[in-house]
C-alpha cells in the first residue's frame, strides 16, 4: 500500500472513532476549547484538530476550565474545556464548582475509567461531579454524537456546567453510531431555550407600584445584560425619572447616563449607597441580591418595596416583596408599555445630576493626595487604581482574580460594558483563577487590551498559566496588587490578634517572572514608575506587560470594612 493510501485509510479510521464523533459534534456549537492533554483526551484533541474549533493549551487543568468560563462571560460563546481522567479531572474541580454556582453553561470533556471497570488510579468521577452540582453524560460506542448534543443542551437550558465523559477503552475505537445515507452522522439542530414570557398580572401589579413611587430605583445585574434588557431599562428609567444602579457584574449596562449611580453594594460610593437607601420602590432585574449587593441587609430602607425580575422560580432574597418570573427584556418592555401614560417621579430631576459613578469619583474619601504613598512608604491602592484608569487603553476588558484588592478595579476603572468585566471565582469564593481567566477573556473576540488584576497570593496559585497569558494574549496588562500577604485575612483575622505568620508571603518579584517567561515586567513602587505602562501603550500596546505594584496593607477596602462589622466572611460579588 502506498504512503498516500495508508494516510487516507488512517485519516478515515481516525475520523470515525468515538472521540472523533464527540469532536465533530462539539465543533458545531463550540469555537474554542481550553485544556491540557493527557491519556484520556489525546484522541479527542487529535480529532478536534481536523475541525474548525481552536484548542488553546493551558498549563494546568484548573486553568482550562477557568479560561473557558471567562471566554463565555466575555461573550465568546459556549464554554468548553478538556482534561484527562483521574488527577487531570480532579484538578478541574474548583473552577468547575465556580461555573456551576455562577450559572455558566460549560461543557468539560474528560477521559474516564474504561467500561470494563476501574483501575487503581481511577476515582468515581460521576459522584465527584455530582457533588459539585455538575451532571455527567457518558458517551457510548453507538451514541457519541447524540450524547454530546444532550450534554450541550443541558448546559445551555439549565445554565450550568456539565461533564462529558469518554471511557478510556472507547476513545480510539470505531463508532457504531447509525449514519445518514451519505455516510455522515446525524447532527440535529440544537434546541435553544425560549424566552420566558412574564405573567401579565404580575406586570400589572409591579407597574402600579412603580407608578406610585416617589423615589424609584432600577438595579440591574448580569442577567439583564444577557437578556439585552439594557436599552429598554434605560427608557423605563427615563419614563419613571428613576435612578439606576448595577451590580458589579452589570457594570457599564447604563453607560454614562446622568441618572446612573454606578455600582451598588459594597463597591458603591457613600453617595450612591445613601441615594439607593432612599428609594421607596426598587426594581431589581437580573440580579441575585446576595449579601454583598445588599450590604448585609443595609442596602435598601426597611420600608422599600422590592420587585425582582428573574428566571428563578422563587425570590433569591428574603427582602423581595414580589417576583416577576420571566425574561428581563420582555418584563421591562411590558412595564414600559404599562407606564406609557405615567408621569415621572421627579426624583432625579429635583435632585440634579447624580454624582459620578464610583469609577469616575476621584475623591479618595480620606483626604489622601500627593504622591500616592501611604505612611509605610508603599503605594495607596486607590491612588494606584485612579492612575491606572487614566493610563490604560480605553478599549479594555478587565479581568479580576479574587482577594482583598477585588474592589479597586470595579470601583475606579471605566468598564465599557458588562461583558468587559470578567470575575471568575467570585461565586465560589476562590482565588487563583486570574491568569487563565485572562487567557479566556482575550480569546472572546473583543478588540483592545486585556487587563488582569490579581494579587500576589492568587497570582502564585495560578503561576503555571502566566506562561499561557504571555504566549496567547496579543495585548495584555497584568496588574499584581502585591502586598506580600493574603490581605483579606490580615485585615479580618490579623486585626483581631490572630497569628499573622500564615497570612504573610515573602515578597515575590513578579516582574522578573514575567520577563523570564518572555513577557515584559516593571516593578511599580511609586506612581512615577507607571511611566513603563505609558511607554508600552505608546509603543503600540502589544504583547504582555506585568506591573508588579507594591501596595500597602494599611488601606482597608470599604466593602471589607462592612464585612468586618458583620464578622469575618469570604469575599464575593453579585
């Protein structure tokens, strides 16, 4: 047999395996896959290379899932990641739990134990995933295409992460799946979830409450953005003469509207928080109202009437007085129609233009001015955030790791739209997913610069994928808020007299690490040292620049101060 004939036969065999059927079905609905290759998914990745779907090789399996999650949140499309069985699978668990809790449709394709039984190194992946809330779909020799489609539809309809498992002994065997007359697998169209029409009488009741409001407020979250409800909510605010505000994950929904108060909850300015607490009717659209958005119960006045629009079957917070179950855009349009003859409240008109939103408010609140340094000689993180906002390219996608610093960028950076602020890890209260999240966000298709904000603690956890950022992100700035500590723990527990030794980190030279991996790195210990960022921007903003910013632990973030008043708690956002 000739070399060409042998190659043709091999290609035919490889394209008809169980793994190939999974890859072909996946590629019809997924543009990007992130992950790490191993024994259990090698055949899948080989088959994926023959499709139009692109694979990005990460350096850690957790990074693969985090990157896929960030890709979806940044508007790239359905999230997909892959890992091998056993240790590869268990390495994905933290970001997999995050995707479940954050309601991110995500498909994790993994190898699994052979159908003949477990081996000494296998674990019960089905039960482990179930414990996180992620169902497992296991492909067979005769149903790989159909099972892949079922997994995708479940992820999309239920807004959750799923595991798609390929048993090891089936990965490279020929598929017995029935074929169409032309010899190709049948790929039925993916059934997308339909928009949920809100109940008319619920809209009538809510419209009546809004019509009688003296101080109406519209609070929107990420769900409003996903439903494309922003424009109609803006019209509704105009008609009601209502203030607007957003959760952190809804930042930018209302643009530069003069009636917008910016971020609600722990990241709000005192002015915004005061105005929000004055509202007598609050329309909450696509926001879960967690404890942080609610400022631990202090966000709204005790007698405020709270109306929630959500796809949840029940109110997501005990403070909600009535729930409109349905699509955010349809509900907003229904309310707008019902209020067509209603006069505005006069609340915003009488109070004048709202103060700038938190990210535009240049008052640090404590009189801090000058060189941006604290008494200990290290940078004030607020002054740093202000200056970074001025110097970073305006066309930006901001990615957040978790940690004490988590509020500075959402509070002080301009964010173009909600899909340009990506915060993977907040639902599960994790840190250490920042570097891979930047990879996924950068792949989502936005122009401009990807800006990652991480801490030294989380940065060290995710360090393997610093390489991936430098290798794959065309224009990126990494801001390391380096306080040589786990800052949130220092403030919550060290301040109460607990031993701080486990809370401290030997200061790491992140700039040198970036240079060692092929990026650019600058140590920033004064605001003047940010000239390195200016030079990078003027040179074309290409490649990855890491700013190792030496910040002070003396500044306690306002949202953390509120948490400390309630007792030590983890850090998250809505």
